[in-house]
């Protein structure tokens, strides 16, 4: 089966909504020379931005990651979690090429359980649809935004305005 990601907006199942509890997940991260699992519960009582995208090796995904890292990676009581089905090695290479360290870059490559449980798995492709979930300290979804088309940017102004209201 061929999947045209440029035109494909079909999700495998219903996406989570604002007001729902975010499901626990454990995803892969490369640390030193081993792959370890990192779970949502490990981030504690912080506000969490989950920035999901198809692949860090594409222009729009690269800019999405850079935008959120620049704005939100160093705020107390907030954690930025980047998620895609990229292999952990792709994240390691991206971080090295962008002089980025201490970032949470998690891979859903094993079984796509994150994308499936959050309802953002692209049918036939097993990639995350471009989505932002913002969770409160108790992991309730307080904001969600999908891109209108997979290859287009999110509405960063809307996300910024929402976060300003939550963080102030």
C-alpha cells in the first residue's frame, strides 16, 4: 500500500480531546549508548507540552521542534516532550547537528502505542500526526491542536497565547 503523506489526514482512531486524562506512555530515548524507556509519569507535577510530529528530518517538523525548544525548554515547572516515530538515533543526530542538549526527544518507533493511544496515528503510515497536547500537572489535557494539513505549521500564536495564560 502506498501512502501519500502530503494528502493523508486520515487518523487510525479518534484523537483525545481537551478534558480527557492523558494516557500513560513509555517511549524510547537514547542515553549514552543504550536505549532506555521514559514514561509520562516520570515528569511529575509539571505542565507538559507534548509536541508530536511525523519526522524530525523534514522541514516543518524541524522548525516545529526548534520553535518550541527556543520558547519553552527552559521554563520552570514546564517540560517540553518531543515525540515522533523516528529512531532514537535520528534524534541524537538532530541534536548534535543543532547543538541541542538536555532535550526530551522520545521515539514511538517500537509499536506506535503513543500515537495510537492518543489518536494521532496516521492510518497506513504509523507516524504521528502533527499535534500539540498541553497537559496540566495532573496530566489532564487542557489544550490540543492538530495541523490542518500534515505538511503545514501549527498556529504558534494560539499556542503561545494559551501558554501565557496558563503560566502567568
